[in-house]
C-alpha cells in the first residue's frame, strides 16, 4: 500500500493562512450576485486539499468541529483524496447524527476502496436511513465483498427494506450468486427494483441469466427491454434472434438500437445465422428519422450476406449511403459492405479513400483490412489527417498480431509519425503487445513529454512497464526511466509511474501533492463562484441544449467548463463521439478523442447519478479530465461514482437524439 501523503502545508501554516484570510464566512464575487457562503474558509481549505490531493489533519479537525453541512463537505472531500488516512474520519462520520453526513461517508468509503472499511460498512447497511444503507451496500460491492455477507448483514431489517437496499446496487457484485438475488428482485413490488434487478442481470451477464433475459425482452418497461436485448447479445443464442426481431418494431429508440447490436454480435460470433426475414426491416431502419437508429442499422447490416439476391434491397441502401462519401453513416456503410463481402465493396472503399471527409477516409482504412487491400492501407497510412493515419495504424497493428517480428517493425514505423495522437495509438497497443525495446520507447516518451501531452505520456509509461515485465533484461533501464517520471512528471504522470514501478515489484515512491498554482484565497473565490448552480446553453447545429451545472457538487469542474466556454474554446468543435443509446461526447480540439486543453483537472466524483441528460467529464484515467465532456442518452448506472457528474440537461432533450457524429457546436454560453 502506498505510504500516506505528507502535507506540503503544516498545520500552523494552514492556521496562519486561515487567520490571514479573516474569520468572516462571506465573500462577494465581482461578476455574481452577492452570496453569503457559510464556513467559507473551511470549505476553501477542503477544496485546496482535494485539488492538491493531500490529507491535512488541521483541515480535517476544523471541519469535524463544524456544522452538519461542513461535515458532509468533509466526507465528500475525503472520498476524493486517494489516501488511507481518510478511512478513519469517514468511519466516524458514518456514525454522525445527520443522515446527509452518513450518506456522504458511505459513498466516500466506497470511493476510497480501502478493504478495512468493510466492517463499518457492513454495520451501516442497516442504518435507520434507507439511502445510507443503500450507499453502504454499493460501497461493499465496490470493495468486492461477497453478496452473501451483505445479505446476512441485512437480516435484521424487514423484507421490503432489505430488498430496497440490496437491489439498486446489485450489479456491483459480479458473482454468480447475484443472479438468484436478481431473479427474486424482479418480482419485488417496490418502485424501481424490477428495473434495477434487470440491469444487474444484463450489465455483465452470466450464462445462467439467459432465460431471465429472454423473458425480459418483452417487458413493459422500455429500459428493461433495452437492457435485456443488450444482455442477450452477450449470453444469448441463435434462438434469441426471433425475440430481437420483435424489438426492431419497438416504438422507443433504446430497444431497437440494442436489438440491432445484439443480433450483429450473435451472428458475428457464429451463434446464429443471419435471418433473411430481417432484411426489409433493416432496410427501413437504415433510412429511419433518428440518426442513432440509422447508423446502428447500417453497421448491423454488415452481418448479412449482402451479395445474395434476397439482400438486394438492403445492399442498395448501403451502396447509396456509401456513394455520398460524407459523414459517419457513409463510412459505416463502406465498412458494412466490406464486412459482408459485397461485390462493389472494393470500388466503394477506393472511392472513400479519396473522400474529402477524413471520417470517411478513416473508415476506408478499416474496410481496407477487411478487403485485404494493402494498396489502400499504404495510401491511407500517408494521409494528411492524423485521424486517418491513426485509423490506419490501428488496422496495421491488428493485422500484424501473431507475428512478433512484423508487429515490431510496424510499431517502430508508426512511432515515427509526427502526430502525438498517432503515436498514442501505437503506445496504447504496445501496453498489451510489448514488442518494442525499452530504449526505443524511452526516446519516444521523452519527445512526448516535451509536447506536454499527458494522455499519450501515460500510455508511454505503461508501454515501458509492459516491456520490462516481458523482458527481464530490460527492467533496469525501464526502472530508471520510471523513477525519473515518478519524480519529475506532473501529478498524474507521477502517480501512473509509481503504479508501474509497483507492478514491477519495485518500491512505490511517495506521491507528493499536486502543484496547482493556487493559494487559499483562490479557493475562497472558487467556492463563492460555484456556491449555486449556474446555467449554460450548448448551441449546436441541431438545436440548443440547456444545461444546469452542478457547481456545488463539482466546483473545480464547473468553473473549468465555464472558463473554457468564456474563452470560446468550444466554439466550432464537434461531437466527435456519438454512441446511440449511450452518450454524445464533445470538447476535443483535435476531433478524434485524443485532444484537450493542455492540462488536467482533478476528479470530483459525487453521488449524482447518470440518467438521460446527465453531463459528465470524459477521462482516460483518474484525474485526466480537461475539456472533453459527454451527455448520457440513457441511464448508465455503471458510470456512477466513476466519472464526475457536473450537470444535467434541463431543456433541449429532444436535440440529443438528433446529434450525429461530427456535428458542430456553434457556441457554449452562460445564461444568467
């Protein structure tokens, strides 16, 4: 276990800073209405500790002596600092007189992931407050405590109360015993339990859940039908294609999208043959009014033999879409035709390789691998767009797997690319395929560090560690590199490097606090600016989405978002990632998912839940947020407690289902 962080501010310095700031608990922001903020200095100190990722006994004790709202804020803060010293005060707060404080403590103990929190949490499952008990069960699931132990701890409660606490977070317990609990949970009359039991069965399903999922495919609840379809795609069989076909006529988007994805997966995995009777409906869905349905139908169509006479209608739809040579749907159609072995696939892929839209050219790279069109792949590997070269790199590396010599040669060539995003793609692949020596990786890492691309640098660190684990003779050189980045890199890079050293059996250096460039008075101002929710409009080519920012729950994240919006950072950027029935994502200046503002911000994980319209911060690992954000298109319980929630859509919900990949954001503005 990593040694506890040592504070960079000793207690008397913190006390001096607080006294210098004054004892008043109010402050006025120059651009906001006058606000009275209780316990302002103490809240500022907690925010400072979270941002610097350090635990300081003076700040903790000061907050413990405060009122219930301050104690709740302390509990939230301790859950955001990866320090085992936080467990003891959190266990104490789990016994607080105020339910809100106990709720925050239970949630944060789950976030810390400290196995020693097991016993206090097992006691808390029977708390007088149901939400405290439910959060304690959720935390135990995160700690991988067996479900049987949790059920035993719940026995003192009446039956209804037991089920109300164990079912909502049941999916956290990934063990076969969970299936029987979920089956009984399906029949419970308490509001919401049927849906959450279904989610537990479908999220990461066990084979024995298949019969239950089959029955749920016709459930009255639209969300349950969607989840059941998804689960059947993982543990189902060819016989389930009939039930999935019925869902193609569902009036809601979710079941249709999930049924299409599930059917393609079952067919691709040879669990069932592509049913010819699906073809007319697939053709209709490929022209649906909702872009999420269209693109999913186009992708699924690749599982059908499009060259056969009975598939003529569907093939014509895909060929017409491919000929447009513009937009994500066109590229998806090209890949589907290549997957299905359509006679015109090579011709259309060649045309796509010369399209003006880089997204279409990137899909042409994917199609070239399916068609074994080496000439196309070579051409696209030299494309002017980093997005296209990155897609070509992914294909080249995938086709080289199984041949270490060829894979090493491909990786070396691709690591010479001028774009750090392309090199990041290669380094990520090398984390699982360590075919390039540490010496060469070290040179690439040095170049990446000079470009200040933290995400790619992390991939470089992990690639070096993977190579060292695979080749013992290269460990000394790898350790030297990792010790250097663990001592001199950014906070996140130091942490990742330390973790890599630990995996190699070397001592993990003490993780010093993050350098934030802020002082206590800066955090006082941040607390004032984020004391109340604020509202922004995301003005897109499809319409306006109004978002209420959850500033009190995620102050650093919301202020960062507001500052970027005020600078015009988001203007002209695109929704580079659109996954139907999951999320739409934007905020990347590169447009390919590998970009950001040039810095990272601290995670502010909170108990807010991912429902449709929830706005979250995109990450490539802990504390790697910056400018990329996403909006959930459907409930996503598995994201709860893992990604910072910092807003919710309050108007323009209908716009979400109209957004297509590469749609432009015209402006993000704050609405007073």
